[in-house]
C-alpha cells in the first residue's frame, strides 16, 4: 500500500454529482493500491453529528468537524475523498489550511440540472418552502474562485471527470 495522504475535497450544489464522481475515483485509487477513505456529508451527519441542523452556524460547524477528521486521515497517509456541499468559501479555505495536502474539486452543475437529478426530491420540497436554508434555492452557494479541478458534470462523462482528477493528483505529485 502506498502512503500518500491528501484530501480531495469535492464541493458543489446538492445533486451536482460529487458523490458519484468521488465513489468512482475511490475505486480507481484503491485499484492502484492507495488507502482511501470516504467522508460523505449525509453519512457523517447521520452517524457522527446528528445534532447539527442547516443554519449557517451548524453548516460551518459541520465543515470544521469534517476538516478535522479529514486532516487526521490525511496526516496518516490516507487519501481522503470528501463530498460536502460546503457552500461557503471561508469554510473551504479553513479546511484547506487545516488539512494542508488539499485538492479542491468543484463539481459545477446548473441548478436546473440538479433539480432534474435530485433522487430525494429535496429541491422540490425546498422550492415549495418545506425545507428552509436549502443551498441553491433559499441559501447561497459561493462558487470556488480557484479550485484545482473544475468539473462540469452536466457536460462530461464520469470517467473523464475521474481522469481529470487523477491527472491533477499526478501533477501535484500525490500519486
């Protein structure tokens, strides 16, 4: 097993494709012998910090905690793939600074496409006013200004997106 630790931080609107791309990337990396851990926003909230809601304060705390956990994995030689909406630039920057070995992947997708893809029907509920503070509808998403990788998930195949992330990891000498 190889011992390179890095956090690959996927960010983007709900249903933009973060989890799908990260899962595919995880398979590729594991196939090459890397230790890989996945931190998914929904899974983390369900299993580790159920008490957090979706206010600005709770979202910030969610990302602070996730960054801490990703940092622990990263410094122990694990490739950590996170999939958090992480809508605020300031908190993504905090994660970058806290973790060190950090690659930001912005999975960009028009909200209209995200609404069509939405497997849980959350956009529909947010549009109807049933869900408050929903990113992309009633709460802002601050696009990354300089992500290491920009994926336009409505315009490219998953395999191409994964290849582009792999190319960036090679360029940055993480793999």
